[in-house]
C-alpha cells in the first residue's frame, strides 16, 4: 500500500530523494523565470502566496516519497504474516485513513483561512466583525469527530478481544498436528505452549509440554496457534516479533501471556483465497502457501528498556513445518554427542584420568568448556551429563543457530544456511570480547564467575588466550 | 503569625524609590529591600516579573543542555553499530534528555509565562504569596542542581576520584539511566546505582516547587482579580494556567508517593516493588502514569493558552468560542486523569481495562479537536498578520495537529501493540512537544519579550528561525513514524545494519542538527532584541489583553491604579469598544501602592533541599555521615520556613507619578 | 504565611475565601491524593496477598482505639481554640492549644510505642509488602501530626509575644485548625481501612 517499493529499498529511496531535489530545483527556477524575466509583476501577489504553498507542497511530497524507502524490511509491521499482526495492521490502516482525511480536511481549511484572510497592505476597510462563536458549528464539528472516533472504536474493540483470547482451534491442538509421541500427560488437547523467560539480556524458551528448553531462537510450527507464557527473572522486558504479533511485556511477578500464530489456518486461508479443486488439492495449495510465505526466519527484539544492553537483546523465530518441528524436538532431546562419536561416559573417563589423551582443537575446546573456562557452570548442553548450568542459555545444537548473543552476532546466509566462517568469527568475538559485544553481561563479569574474571593459581587475572578462544570456538562449532 | 499592622514605613512622595531605606523585620534582621547590589536584589526578589525572567533564563539554559544531550543521541545513532559513546552513557543521555526537557525546560518555561503574565492579565500587583513564589523558583533550582550534579560524580568516577560503596557498590552509573519514567524493577538498588537516587530526589524536589507554585497561582487567580475581572472575562492564558495548576496539585502526589516508595525500597528495605517479597512492579507504572498523563497536559495546556492569545491578536478578531475553548481545556484536564493506562497497553491489563482506556483516550481527542476548530474559526473572517508570534502559532496549530493524529493512532490498543516502545511513539510525542509546546512557547517569547525588556525584535530573522525549526522538526521526526513501523524499538544504544533502519536514522540525525541550528538562530534573535532592539512601547502589537496597557518594561508595581474591568478582551474594548466598556480606575486612598518586602528565607529554605538530595544519594553510596547531612538539609528547610513565617510580610509603599497611567 | 498586597485594605477584591485559607484547602486537596495513594497501595496489596502477614497477631485494638479517641478529642479542642480566637479570648485560646498539643503528643507516643512493639514482634519495614505499606503510610501520617504539633507550639509561644492581633490571627488559627482536622480525618480513614478492616 501507499508507495511501497518492494525492490531494493535503499536504491529506490535514493532515487526518490534525488527526484525531489530535482523537482524543487527545476520548479523554483521556472517560477523565478516567470516572475522576473518575463516581468509578470502584476501577478506578484499570485506568485508570492503560491510560491510559499509550493515550497510546502514539495517538502510534503519529499516526505511522502521517503515512505518509498524500504518498508518491507526484516521487522516491518507492514508485512503481517499472522492473524494477530494482521488484525493489528488492519486497525493501523483504519486509523491512518481517518487521520489522513482529517489532516487534509482540517489542514486544508487552515491553509485556506490563512491565505484568504491575510492582511493586505494598505487595507483601510473596517475591522472584521466580532464573531464570538457559532454553537451550531461547534456541535456539528464535535458530532463529526465523535462519528470518526466510532469508526475507529468498533473495530478496535473487536480486535482487542480477538488478539487477547486464546483461539479455539482444533487443528492447533497438539494431538492434531504434533508428530512425536512425547507430549506431557494431559496436554494433548492444548495448543503448543512456550514459556518465554526474559533475562538481562537473553531469552530462554521452554517447551514444558515437550520437556525441552532452548534459547534466543524460537522454533514454532506454521499455521498453528501457540501460547506464550511471558515471564521475567529480573526486570521488565517485552517480546516483539512484529510480523507475527504486537508486543506484550514480560513483567517479573506477573503472569502475562499472549497467543501468536505464524500464517493462517487452512480455513482462514481458504476464506481469503477461495481455492478451487479437490480437497486434497486445496490442502496441497495451503501447504505450499505455508512453505513459500510463512516458513521463514523471523526477527524480533526486546522492546522495553531493560538496562545497559537492552539494544542488544534480540531474538529470532524460525517457523517450520510440523515434521521439521517434531524432528527438532527429538534432536534437542537427544542432545549433542561427545566429540568424534565417543560416548560421554568414555569421554569423561578419559577426561578424569588421562585428559592428555584427548587432543585436537575439538577435544581441547571441550576440556576448556568443562574446565578452565567454566562454561558448564552456567550453560547446559543436552546429552553432556556434566553440562547442566541453568544461569545462562541452553547451548544444545548451538551451531545450528544463525546468531549468537541473543541475535546480535549473525551468521546466516541469504539462502538460509549457516555461514561457517562468519560463525567462527562470531564465536571468537563473543568469547574474547564479551564485554564489548554486550556491555554489562554476566558471562563476562559475575562476582568472580565470569570469563572476564578468570584467575590463575596465584590469584592473578588470567583471561582466556587467543589459542584457548580458538579451541572453544572450534568445539562449539561442532554442536550441530 | 502574620500581621499587617507592623508596616508603618516612611515613604517618600512622588515615586523616588531609590531613597527608600530597608527596614527591620519582626525578627530584628534587616530586610534585603532596596538593595544596591544587583545580585542581592535578584536573589531575594519576590517580584513575579523578576521571578518569571529567572525561570525563563534557566529554562532556556536547560533547553540547550537537553538539546545537546539529544544531539549526542542522534550522533550516536547516525550509523549502525556506532561507538561514539558507550551503552551506559547513551542510556544516561536519553534519560537526562527526557527528564531535562520535561522538568527543567518546558515546565519552567511555562512557569516563566505564568509568573510574568498572570498577575498582569488579571490586573493584580503580584501573586497571592510572593515569598512562596520565590521559594518555588529556588526549589526548582535546587532540584535542577541535584539532577545535574550527577554528571560531576560520573566525571569524578571516570577520573578515579570517586567509587560508590555501600548498597551501590559495583554499580558504575552515577547519572540517572533508567529512562525518564524509570520503571521498576530496573530502578531498584539491585539494578541501578546512585544515578537513580539523584533522579528520585531531584524529581521529588522539583515536585515540591511545582506544587507550591500551583497553589499560589490558584489562589491568585481566584482571589486577586481586579474588580470587574470576572472569571469568564479572564484571558484564556490565565484560564489555562488555572487548569494546569489544578492538574499539578492533583497529579503530582501520585509521583511523589511513587518516588517516596522507591526511595524507601532503595534505602530502607521496603518491598513496594520488590518481586521476591510480593511487590508488584506494575504498581510503579500505574502510579507514575497517573501522574505522567496529566503531566503531558500540564505541558501542552499553557502552550494552548499562549496560542489562544496570539491568534486573536493577529487576526484582529476575538477568540472563536471563548467559553467552549475554556470548557474544553477543563474537560481535557479532567479526562486527562482517566486515560493513564494507555501508556500500559502492552502490560497485559486484560480486555476490559484495555478497552476502557482505549475508548477514553479516543474521547479525549474531541475537546482537543474542538480547540483546533476554534483556533481556525478565529482566523476565519479575520485579518491575519504574519508577525513572528503569529507564524509560530500557525506552525503550532499545524504541527500539533500532526502529533495529535499519531496520538489517535495510538489510542487503538491493538494498533498500539505494534507502535508502543518503538520510534513511532517518539515521533508522536516529539511532534506534540516540540511542534506543540515548544513552538507555542517560542511564539509566546516573540509576543511578550518586548513587554518584558521593552525592546522590539530586530529584523526578520524570525522567519528563518521558523523555517529552519519547522524543517528540522519534520526532517527529524517524520521518518521516525516509519522507523517505528518497520520495527525499530526505542531507547536502543545502537542497531544492526540490514533492518532497513540505516537511511532513516541518518536523515533523522541530519534533521536534529538542523533543528539545533534553528534554535541557535532563535537565541541569536533574542540576543539581538535585548541588546539592540528599538524601544517597544506599551502595545507594539495592538493587542487585546490587559498586560499590554502597562509600560514596557513593566513597572515594579504593575498598575499605578487598580483597573476596573468591564469586558472580556479588556484592552481591545478600551481602545476600540463602546464608551461603557472602557477601563476605569479605582480612586487612590492616599496610602500609595503597597509592595511586598524581599526576603532571604525562601532561598535559604530551598537550599536545604540540596543537602537532602546529595546527602541521601551519598548515603546510598556508603559515604559516612551522609544521612546526617540529609537531616541537616531538612532542618535548614524547616528553620528557613519557620523564620520566614516569623519575619512577617513587611512591605513598603510607593507613590508613582500621578500622570503615569501604568 | 505572608499577607497579600492589599487584601485588608481593599473590599473590592472578591475574596471568596481568604487567601491563606484557600491555600490550605488546595494543599489539603493535594494531600488527599497523597494519602489516598498510600492507603490504596496498602489496600491493593492486602487484597492481592491476604496471607502475606497476619496483623492480628500484633494489632492491639484497645491501644489504637484509645489513640484514635485521643486524636479526636484533640480535634475537638482545636475547634474550641479556633472559636476562642474568633471571640478574641486569647487565654482560652492558649489553654485549648496546649490541650491539642498535649493530646497530639500522647497520640504520637502511642504510635511510637505501638511501632516499637511491632518491630519487636518482627513486623518491620521489610516484612513483605504489609510492613512496607503499613509503616510508610502511618509513618507519613505521624510526620504530619508532628509537623502540626510543632506548628501549634510555635503558635502558642507566639501568642505570648503580644504580636498576635486577634482579628488578623483568627484566620491563621483557622488555617492551622483546618490542617489539624484534616490530619485527624485521615487517621479515621486509616484506622478504618487498615485496622478495623482486619477484624471483619
């Protein structure tokens, strides 16, 4: 809508700006020429007033053309890909048209008044009449305003109820779509529920019905309603995934929740698209719609100021198909193996008795992970029986994630793969320069427990060396 | 405690005030009246005009401070992942920018107008309680000092001279960094350092100043009007002052309590907002916004009052629908208390509360719209003169309208779920605050500065000021609507590339510097006026209200003889109206004009607050004996007030020349 | 505090209510919001967490009823003091003011004793939300009472200096009376909403 250029946004933006400047330059030259060169003095008045309006108009046009600058970006609310975001976007457009109409109407009258009744030089006519007011006009205008507000109010109320109440959708119940058989007792008739827990400055995503936990990158199925329980352990955060839903805050001590859904249900989609053909064909078309338009990697961010690194508390949501979701859940449960296909039992047998046997960057990295760098104190890696930390994000299958440090360091290619090289660099940066990447975070400094506080035998500060950071990074890259 | 019978003074005939000698107060101390020292004169003044000038000068100073903070913010956001300032410094910048602009710039600038104009507009000699007025001013200064001294502590910390201990050990933020509304639990001692203490105490002290001033103005407006100045004959600006003052006295207690509860949580171990003991962080939000929403009307109503004076003056027509404009101001004030939770739409209020606040917020658009219609109605059929005040007032109507429109868009809670806490909100409130309040206040300065200093504006720089400011405002904040809609959250120190935010941010930064340049031009214009302006005369604009009958600058006693009013737009009727609508004057009773005496005690009492503020903060930082410093401050305050009461109001008489009408 | 420019000379000024009285009414209006917020906070937290603390283990209805009665009586004496001043009877005024001060001090003493007892029994500022809201609210009230007592003491001594003109000072005494009555009414509300309500 409204001058959205879906092509390369920045390019269009720059062209738009250039167009504005050219237009202003040319038109002012033309008007000047008409005014002075052709000596059209007697219409000086005409030009004087209209000249000013002209500047006004062109600047407004310029601003409007700015809207051609990329409105289709990663977190754009204009690209609503779920019923909640759609309802909210619809309301945005209703209010937008109402206020644009008001702006033109009221602004227009203001402009006319200012031009029509401006003082002319040498005007000796008597002073204007003492108009003190006109109750009829007032009441009419008040009535008109109220009417416009009703136009906004009615859909607002509807949308408040819609976006708030959990939808009753049999197809979203776990038993209807979840491919696994490990749903918790009594939860089969419920929709998928994720506990979103906010920390300074990362996100934990727990799936209590499925018995798993992950961090910073949420995985949800397409076309199904999902309930999010929003909790915080420290300060207020806010979960904002713009293309799926407007934000709701995570307030400590308060049981906020919201429902989200990526993509429409089959019924809703059919309503919108009116497909033809057999039921199976329709279902196929629906699946294609989900795959083409909804399966994607979405961007989100914390939207309530939560302290020093609030700006760096991003998150991601991968919307996937049911099977992929089921596979992911079972992968998380299985967790990560010890390096080189060893069993954890064997690995720890070596680690305890003869760690020097475990050579190579990967083993060395894991040894540091469990030992000097104390990663396991705060982080858990499913499968690893001694990495059970809960203070920090769960790192199971960390290397599959497309970002680190809560979405701040990214390594996703255009076509949705992990950029291995960039990933390595990000790991190094995150471990080596933690405080720089995320000032104030607990991984670096936590009353003696952070990697920025590592000490040697004499109690002197002894941070991880470049070699050590390299090895840990190599190890972490194996957490696929 | 007070009495008027002690003021038997020697007064010299025929207005030669320099011969008057200061006298002793009831306490036996010399009153600082008729001081030869300019500094003593201004420090102890009780003259509403001088107080107004001081408020104005301080407000402009802090406007510059807040503006610099804004420029630093915008410079940091010029490009993605910029490292101009650290995250902590950035958080301090936006916190201080908001707090400074609201409490130290716009509110005091409005106060400057209240102080200078209200007694003149109602035909009074001063406010009801002149020393209380002085107290408000110096308390405001104390609050400003408490807030900004934090920068010194941060600098000291950076230099290694100061490290907080006690409950604030390990925290490195000395300057407030919790945002201007400092949500719990981020404002708790566990998450922020002494910066929050400076913020709490600074705001608390500023609240005292505002409350005292508001009570003073309500009593003044209700009780001190000249004979014949009925309520419905008062200028609209005075009405807006009255409504704003009521808003202050009913809204500030909420934040006073919130701040007090927070102070107790941080310093005395209470659990108002401590989740582990059952405290509810959302209580802070409710209390803050019960104050916070009326606060924004406190910021805009005076501006609307100013514009309601200027538009009629330069349309040569009375205000269209005076009664409705006054009434809608009152309705806005009243409804302003009913909509606070629209700042909390994303906190999970529940459907019913969300719906209620959504509808009430929409409702408040109606009286606001009424005012805009009436302003346009004033222009319609008039004779519009494009003087400096008029240009800014017209700019106000246009820009405030745009801000109001984005406000209507926010009122729909589901739409707001996307807009809240994003740059869309920032666009909205800057349009209403800069495009609204600031433009109107600038218009007011253009209008009334000739009255204050007696000098007229020089040249046509004001046209450039207007153009650059309006362009700067729009270039900075219009793109922010889009920024918000494409997902950029607010209060972010930096952002990643690739989200489509880069170009917009760049444009906004350029706009910000343009806006700053416009303000610079404005300050230059003020300087030129005050230094080189031609004498303005009593009524350089051919205006409508009573203050324009006085001399420029206004004599210390305002009116030589108390005017008797017979109509609204008293001066206009006097100049151009029927015979029976002219202003007449009360007969003199021979005693001369009674003037209130000046006093040191309001200043002394206010200074106590500085000790309280810094004492409590340093106590939190573990510095020894600081609790006693705070108690000392309270004692200074108490003693100051007691002596103030005991010294008696004093007073002296002036006999101005008979032929001077003003 | 200070008199106005020409309030006493000029009958034309429409003093609906005397300046100082109006100021006090406005201050009390603001103070209403102040106490209203504190009391609401207390009640909200009581409703949210009724089991957070059981105040009946420490409350002594007898003591608090007694102190409430004392405060009510002090208000009565204050009314008498105001009336005395209106009639110009300085001696009667002084007697009644001493009475108010005395009763006010007894009230404060009861509060101090009560609080000391609570703290001894383990109810402090930090005891869940109950202790926080209770002490801050009643403490704020106590500070208001103390300020009132200080004010009245000053007024008592001032009445001995001979500078107190009966007609002018009637307003000042009335203003002090307004403040004192307000403080009393707030206590009645606190007593009801905080103490009595626990016994229902």
